[in-house]
């Protein structure tokens, strides 16, 4: 929970002024030292920070962040979309049209925004998607006097669809090894170990070659990156901007289906809806998914008293993902159990900056839930005891939640360009057991499956029998300095002595790595082409992995992730549009 998590908002800047001022820094330090000396009893420390925040009016009321729906604002965003469309910035235009739909009050304004969206998809030659948006515009009551234009677009779309080949199915990944009988989404050779250095971690009992899919897990919780909220479904996070329709109440949430809307209302949105404006202004993505995990924890139970008793039992039993038979349908409490029992490093509580940021974050979240979300307050905060449990749970679970999430990442393309394609973050019970390394041997790739968006875990290196699995929570030694790498290990390992192989062997950054000859592959955004390239890169990694680290092997690992992403249909609208425009530029001129 580094300080830069809040740098985008003035509220945190105000807090930083207090934490850096000599008098208040000394005051905060004394309170944290008292907390450490008195057996880490969090009550007095929490009350001190809450009192300080209230006394100095650091955190505004949640209502001050609310953004009301307005047809005038909706029209402003729609016109902005028109400008983007005029200059062929099509993805930006779609984003503005969807934002317009979110801010609109009247159905007519929503229909106008969605109809404009259909025009962009027509321009992008995504005719099936265009037809879906035309259908939705009509359902929202598109004005009768404008229907002739929409009818013409629809007729042209249907003509073009007839000319196009049937829409191909994306590759649905499957685990390449025999699966665990009780955990069918994990390879049988993977097992849980625990020691004093790394805590709980996953090792393999058999040698696994590079490029092997070893697990396909449904995330327990997902959240979108800020830049994706008007391009993806807030519930499933799928890239279906042509199907999106707005939440009836807030301006930051869109869904791709009634089923997703209902699931979101059940799992998180009934609590989040009145405070979405505050969430996006006050918390970064990592803290927002941590907040959502807190919400989902409470929603697992009918009231706080029941939850408090259940959490004590869950933590006493110490069950994890390997404790359950996943062939059966688990209860909400059973699904919640391995998430509640995630762990992080105790070293966290020895750091002044981390503890002060934790306490400040707790102040924000407590105020949002207590004063900004009527549904949560009514159901879960009826008594003083319930409010105290909320503070206790926030204090102990926020550091754990932050340390155990993973990015749903975009990857390098085959030209070496790093597009900003991160879709969001996820939290999964099995993947959370895999520790960080700056030289990871596995990666998590979002994929589409029959059960929705899944996390596909693939090996990047050949892993010998008995060795631990490692992933990268952010960048690797290829991109990062040694101090950044050590900081990431510190976030999750049980002791400060834990080090990854990149730290032990002092792997260098890309600019000083050896560079033996290697012919880089170039891949079109097609499943067939990606499959062929995937096999070639997998073979290269298996044959040459013992030479690691070299520039070529590091890039080959990025390529492996990229090709699997293409195969799984995990290529964002932004990249697909870039690819289309590039292809147009290189098409031969017509005679």
C-alpha cells in the first residue's frame, strides 16, 4: 500500500502534509510504536486516526463526490464522441457515447448515444456489433423522426454480414496435465507447502515444461481499471462495448446483460452504487478491489454478528483452496473461506508509512460504508459493536487483500510495443497462493470460458520437480530496479529474508542482458496465426531456457503470453482497432 496509490486526489495530498510535518509525524510515530509495544491491539490506533481525520476534516462527506445523472451532461459527452468519431478516434468515440448513456436521465438520450455507438462499429466494419447496438437503441425508444437513418444503417449491416464468414470461436484453454480429482481446475502435480520463509506456497511434484497450462480458475472477485469502465462490463469485465447499457442510478457502471446486472447487484453493486463517484476519486484500482472484497465478505452473511462468529471459526480452522471438494457446488461461506484466510507479511506492520496509509485508508472506507451506503449501514451497522467489528476487519484484511490481488494484464505485441491494455484486477483463491518473483515461472492470462472470464495459469519456464511456482505481481527484473524488486517480495513473503532467484543472482535489466541471435516472430491477431507462433515460442523456451537470462528469452516469455491472449480472445478493442488501421495503411491501392 505505497503512498503513490492516492497521489491522484487532493484528499491524500492533505493527509501527506500531516504525515510529513515534524510534529504530526512524531505524533503518528508514537501512536504506532504504542500499537507495536502493546501486542498490536488495533482499537486505540484506529480511534486515534479516525479522531484525527474528523478533527482536521481530511475526508469529505461521500455525498460530495456524487455525480448526478443529467441529460445536459449526456449531450456534452455525446458531442465529444462525435468529435472523436470525426477524426477517426473510434475507441475514444465509443467510450464517450457509453459515458453519455451512463449520464443520461431520459431513455431518448440513452438511445441517441447507443445509436451513435452503432455508427462507430459500422465504420470499424464490426457489423454484427453494429446490429446489436441498433437493436438496443430501438429498445430504448430511438426517436421516430430519426429512424430512417438507423434503418439504412441496419440494412447495410445485414448486407455486409451476409458477405462475411461466420464468426469464429475463440480457443478455450484446457489444462495440459492430469487434474486434481477434488480441484478439477488445477493440475494434479501441484501441491501446497509451507515454511518459515515463504509461508504457504505452491510447488510441483513433477517437472513441467514451459508453455504448459496448469490451472484455469474462476476469480472470486474482479474489478475494472478506471479507463475501462465505459468499454467493458463492470461485472464480467468482458470486452463487449457494443452490448453495454448503464446502471439506472450511478454514472460509472455498465452491464452487458440482465444476468450480469443481477449478479453484480447481489455481489457488490447494491452497496457500491451510491458511492461509485467517491470510490473512483479516492481509491486506486488495488484499493478498490480490496474494498470490494470487504463488501463481498459482509454480503456472505445476513448480519455482522453472524459474520463475526463465522470468521472466528474460519480463521481457527485455517482452511484453504485445497481443503474443499470443488466438484460439488460450494456454499457462499465455503467460497469465501480461502479468500478470508489469505495471508501477507507481518513485516508490513513494522513500517511507519504502510501503517499510516492503512489507517488513513480505513478512515476513508469506514466513512464510505457508514455514511455513504444506506443499504450497508442498515444491514450491517445497526449497533456500536457492529461498527467496531467493521473497523477490526478493515484493519486486518486490507493489507492482506492488497497483497493477494493480481493484474488482468495486457501484454507486449509482437512489434515490441507496450499498449496500455490492463483491463483490471482479480482475486482468486488458488492463484493467491503463488508468491511473487522478479523472474516468474508462471503467468496468469484472462480467458473466456463457458463459466465466464477465467484466469488461465501457464508456465513461462520449465519448472523442475519439487520447485516453487512464482508469478510477477507487477513488472519483472527485465523492467525494474533491484530496490523495486525487493519491495515486491517484501509485500508477500512471511519474513524479510525471502528472496527470489532474480535478487539472489542479481539478474540485470534488459539494457545489459546478453543478446544471442533470435528471430522474433510477428503475429496477426488471429487464432490460427497465434496458435502456430505459440508452438514455436514454446519450443524455443523449452530448448533454450537453461540459458536464462537473455534478452531473447525474456521477450519470448512475453510473446508466449501474447499469443495465448490472442488465442483466448483477450485482445482489447483498442488493439484490434490499431491493427485494423495499420492494415488499412498497408493495403494495396485499388486501380
